[in-house]
C-alpha cells in the first residue's frame, strides 16, 4: 500500500469539473467541487490529500440520495470526461469511476484480496 495519494493538477481538475472548487484549503489538503447535470442531479465531490480520502454525495433537487466515502486513496486520474480513483486498504481494493457528460454517472466498486 502506498503512502502517497497522487492527484491531477488543479488545471486538470478545473477542466474536468468545468468549475472552480467550491471549497479549497491547500494547507489542509482539501478540495471540494460541485456539479449538476441536466436532470437536476447534483454531485458534491471532495477529497483530502493528506487523509487519502474521497467522498461523493449525490442529490436530486434538494433531496440527498447517497454519500459514499473511502479512505486509502492511492491515485486519481482523469482521461477526457472520466475520472478514476483507486483505493487499497485492509485486504481490499476499491475503485471509483466518475463520468461527467450529459449526465453524472458514478460507480463505486470494491473487491477483497485473498
């Protein structure tokens, strides 16, 4: 397991989210972005570089749907309209794939290592 959480630079994140962070504290290692799609789904995506954590919160209109948070983040990469985050912790690997296109598509998955 790596002790470093590698992330894209701020320009890549700005381009991916098409928005500035709504919250940012470089000294604390925290960034938070909010985006909405044409259906009224809103995503609040935040991460902490030092705690190696990522959190996603989905809402429809003003109704919360789900919040998922994982620690043990190892990498966050952006390729076009897709972001992939990889996690490793206590015998498990997890992955987040976020696609921002006409609609927000969020997929969390995890597998146990044997």
